C-alpha cells in the first residue's frame, strides 16, 4: 500500500494544492480509497468522522476532471446532509481544485435560489448539495445532471437518519447509469447497504480499522451526576479543564436554549444552534465559534452534524447520546485530523446502563472520572486571576492608578489593598456542592413539576408577573411556587406537582403581557 501522496500518481497541480493545505501524509482512509477511486471504481468508504473522508473523494474528483473535459454542466455531484457541510465540502474541493481550475459550488436550502441559479448558469464542475435543494433545482431544470460521471454520497448514514433516503434514490435515478459512485459513512445501517447494492457497481469496500481511528486519540470519560446538578458539574469542568473550544450536545432544542442561557447568565461566552434558528443566525454563531469569539457552542445533534472545527478540544455530552452511532458522531467533533481531544459524558445513575450499551456497540472504553473538587475549582480560578494580573502588569496599563495607590499606601498595607481590590473585581469564589453520593436519583425538587411557558424576557415578562398570574388565576399562593427561570423567549416555573394540572389548565392559552401563552409540563431532560 502507498503511504505518501506522491505515490498515488497525482498531478503536480493537485500535489501542490494538497501540500499548501498542510496535508503531509494521507490519512488511513485516504490511503485505501484514493487509488481505486482514481481508477474509476465504485467505493464504499467506512470511517469515523474526522478521518479525512472529504479529501478521500475530493482528490479523485479533481484528478478525474481531465478525463471528462470541461462543460457547462457538472461532471460530479456530492450529496451531503446539511448546509454547513455543503459549504465546508465545497470549500475543501475548491482548495484541492484551485490549481487545476476545478470549481465547486454549494447548493443548499435557505440560500436564495436565484443566486444559486445564477452561479449554476455560469458553468460549474462540481455541485455539492443537500438532497432537498438539489431536487428543487432538478425540477426547475436549473441543474442538468446528464453529464454526471461521478456521484458521491457523503455521510450517507446521516442522510438516512435525517430522512433523505427517498431523495437520495430520486437523484440517483436522475444521473446517467454509466458513472462512478462513491459512498462514505461512519456507520453502515441496513438501508445504506441496500442502497449500495441497488445503485453501485461492484463496489470496493474500504474500511478503516477501529484501532486506526482518530477516535482512539480522543480521551473519553464520564462523570456521574444527578440531573439537577448537571449545570453545576458542567461549569466546574469548564473552569478547571484547559479548554480551547467546547462543543456541548443536548438532546432537545429546548435543552440547548436552557443550557446556553444559563451559561451566558454565569458569564461564559456561549452560543447555541439548533434547527429553529434562522440560517443567517446559525451562520453567524458558527462563525464566531470558529474565530473563538465564542468559547462554547451548545447544539443539537442535527445542527452540529459533520462540522469540522479544528480547535474543538472538548466535546461534552450534556445529555447522553441516544445510541452508539450518535455518540461516535458527536465525539468525532473533537480530535480532528489527529489532534487530541477530550469527550466528556454526563451520566445520571439512571442512564448508567445506556452508557455501557454505547460503550459496547461503539467498541470503546469510557472511563469514570471524578469531578473536580471545590478546592480544585478555587485553585483554577485563582490561577486565572494570577495570570490576568501578570498580563496587566506586563502590559503596563495599570500605572494610571499609581496616584490612588500612593494615597492608599499611606493608610493600609500593600497586601490589604491588593486583596481588597481583588475582592472588588472578582466574582465571589463560591462553589456549590454537588452531591455525588446520592445514587437514588431523587431530584431535590421532586415535589415540584417544572412547567414550560412560551413567554420570556423579550416579552418583558418578570418573575413577579408570573407569580401574580399563577396566584391570581390558579389561586395558588406565591410562597408555594418554586424556582422561576426566565429566558429570552420562554420561561420555566416550578409548581407543586399536585397542582401542576390546575396551573396548566388555567394558564394555558391565557393572555399575558399582550400575548397568548402556552403552558405545558417541561419535558424531562433525561427522557
Ligand atoms: P471526515 O469527513 O472523515 O469527518 P474531514 O474530511 O472533515 O473528515 O477531515 C477532518 C479534518 O482533517 C479536516 O480539517 C481536514 O482538512 C483534515 N485533513 C484531511 N486529510 C488530512 C491529511 N491527509 N493530513 C492532515 N489533515 C487532514
Ligand atoms: Mg465528512
């Protein structure tokens, strides 16, 4: 087997493009896929996320352009599950194809279709698209697939999960039978197997052994915490771990908003993405995260699918993934291209069994770790202060206070002055207890039911408004109401469990702050 790019018989244009991208050696999947792909063989490439599958099909796409000649219509099409991936894959293809003059265009829902039609009209070599939008263009006859000689399904398993199977088949039927088909995935569900049997010609299956997976470079640990303590555990970890960018996964959109909102309230630079946000907002948040303006991104599985952000050092499963595939996909967001990464899973005692199942099916080991102690958190925060003071002194911007210091020194000792100044600026270093010994999984607020209300800060609603409406309308005294958390567009309120139905019954559909609100029991995070 060849182990260097130049041994593959690539053109100088592509070799120099690869080297300017900083790729020194091919990854495992590239070693096994590129040579047969260059020969025109159908390929099924099975490898974990982060193993370099894009270039594994991207290099052959660009190299094989000469054999088909340039035309107005594309000779290659890549289907991907999400718009973010369409953009990312098209970018990588454009870099590989730069010297050879092979151009790729991303086509996805959410972007103005007119703009896409314009760029398609100009002539394009490779289209990278999400299935829905590609079909849209086929129907409008703005995308002509009659010259397609290379067809690539990237993240085929994810497209299946997202319900694109019919769309994939539809597009496969639109392209010429005489073609090369390549399918890439991290897992091989039965439906994808069927698809490959039906639409591929004697495919060569190339897999990357589990022991070669980049995933092995990821340190995988879990912490056992009660549901109610998850946020506390999370912030404790964020404070102590040496993180660059942290990606946090939650199960539901609501959890995403909830976790991101709480983190922001506590002063962390956290953004969030999920399917309900406008595309432009998602782009903006992603961009800030990539640049490091946000340290933390909270996301649902769908929103973060396939994303390649090199500096993600930590992936946190705030909610346990639903199955081993989801686990593998999530943790593949860190440890990209051989970098090391840490994958943390927060597990309630009740979810312990599920964790073991994930371990078994993902053929991996997830070790239990102990949460940082209070002392460790305090030490970590003190170290941060220490570093910040050192930085300030070396920058010299503190000298403007020297007059004030002189007059203080006339009265107090330097130690007292410094300590007083520090306590003025630093948040109180108070670390709440996390009760790890409580294996019963009894929520502390078990007598309360948490309700979800579709009204929030943006509607100018205050705690007192919610208390008033509950006490007045449902006739429940304010002191019986538990915690109230107001977020941007929604709120949570805890009410005694035996009165929850009554509160929902009276408040749901009621007018509050000029809006008709909906009230319902909040979905359990662990479900
Ligand atoms: P996958 O599709 O398998 O999840 P990607 O194609 O997104 O993985 O690649 C993951 C990261 O690795 C990207 O940042 C990519 O630029 C980088 N990469 C790919 N091939 C190589 C290589 N041969 N050497 C170094 N980095 C690479
Ligand atoms: Mg990929």
